[in-house]
């Protein structure tokens, strides 16, 4: 059968690629056409547009690129019409995907959504569009099933979190060889994960780097995002004794003693690698204050949201500064704090439902369209 997938970010590329792999095992005749990235491309099929061309974050940034976004939406509709897939699989990326879903449903295409839009955080009124435009929804967070079915009477499939699969498939890292290859020393590693988009990296990395000289017994490694070129990072750490390692985030986390992480999927990835972390976020003034008015959440990190309490410290906007970051990093380097975090991380993994999200979703999709 013919599958058309749309993923607009690095995390979507990862999860969609694992779903494609599972679909090929379930459906040996599977054909793919997709919007995504390098990982999806490795599974075969035709890449229509790379997510690097789609990455706009924040309200102000989206408005500034509105013409490009609308042009991409029009192009996507035309491309789907020509391909005539048996099913369209939307992977996260709701601003774009929900627009396509409305059109696709009206055209008679099957519409399946993998990794739900976070309407439990904001834009809850999107439930009307989801009920109207989405045939099947596959959710990955335990509280989402309750949210959809009990609050909104919309049946969904809880398949578990695909990050557990992605991390379990990660090969063991040969630490001495990895350090030699990337010119690292033997000091404990503190990973810096400043995000994947240029706008957020620019805001986050400068503050993260400001404390590196205060921890001489550790080495700081920037996990370069696959969506960026190495040259982009150069101006940010000329005066700092840090290393940049591109597109090796999981390898870095597997060797890390602690991490400073920009809010997003990476906070959960870090927790699943059992690395104590400080969660950081700083947006543009306009975007942050708009978000503050419409987002109704007690926490911003997935770790704390899933656990429904503070497991990892969150430094947001003004609180994300050199002094606060130095204080919180010092805490998670101490054994008494680390041991409590490790206990919570194991509870977190149990809540996420174990392995097999990609396989479960692939089988459900295949069974449904057959």
C-alpha cells in the first residue's frame, strides 16, 4: 500500500522513520512518500521536502514566514493529489498537519495521526477539527487517552512512547573510541542541548556557555542538531573551552553525567538515558508573553508533565540566567539529588508503557486500512 507521511521536525523524523521501518515489516509492499528528514530517507521512498525548510518557531516567527508556510501547504495538497496514497499519516507538527488533514478528509483520503497535537496544553478547541478530520489517533502519553476519551468522547489508541524504542535500539557506545574520535578528555561530560532551530539555539546557547568556566572538573559538550550546519555554532563558543559534536545526541547522552536541556522532546530523551538535567527555556519577548496567556500548564517539560510533579528543575525566561543555572547544575552533581532523580526516572519509564510503540501503531494502521 501507499503511505504518505508528514513530519516537520527532527523528533518527528525520528519517530516517523521507526514507524516506516515497522510498516515495512507489517506490509512488505509498503511504498512511501513523505515530508521529513534524513532518518526517514534511510527507510526508502521519496522525500518531498526536508523539515529544515519547515522549521519556524514562536508566534512572531510564524507570522514573519506566513507566505512560505501557505505556499508549502498548497504544494503539499497538490503532491498528495498526484500520489493518491492509501492513507496519510500525520506525525505531530499540528499547525501544518491539521490544515492538510481538513483538506484531505474532504477529498476522501484516510487520515491517521501519530503523536497527538498537544491540545491538552493549548488550543483545546482543536478537538472539533480532530473529531471531524482525523479517522484514527495514536497517542503516546498516558494522560492523553483519558483526555480524549473521558473528556471529549473521542476514542484513541495509546501505543506507548516511541522514544523508548528509539533509545533501546541505540547501540552501546565504545567510550574510549568515541572520546578519541571527537578529541574529548576523560573528565565527566555535561551535555548541552540547546535545541534544533536557529532561533532557540541563539537564545539558549549563550547562557548555557556562560557557566562552563565555573565547573573546571567537567567537560561540556554541545550536541549539535542534525538540522543545522557545524558552522552555525562556531560564533557561540569561540571563547569557551567546549567541544561540538554534530548529530550524536544519543551517544553523548549515553556518556553524560548531567545535562542542560532546552524544553521539548529532548527533556524526555535525557530522562530515559537516566541523565540528571536542568530544563531551560527562553523565547522571544512577544512569543513568550502570548504563550503565557494561552497555555494552561503547571510545567513545561514532558518529564514533569507525565509525573504530575517536579522531578527536574525548570528555568524559564527570566529565571534562565547564569546564576540560577550555575546553582541548579551544582545541585544535580551532588549524590543526594541524583539518587532521587534516578528513582523518579524509573517510575517515569513505567508510566510510558514500555517498548513497541512503532510496531503497535504500524499494525493498527495496516489492519484499519485493510
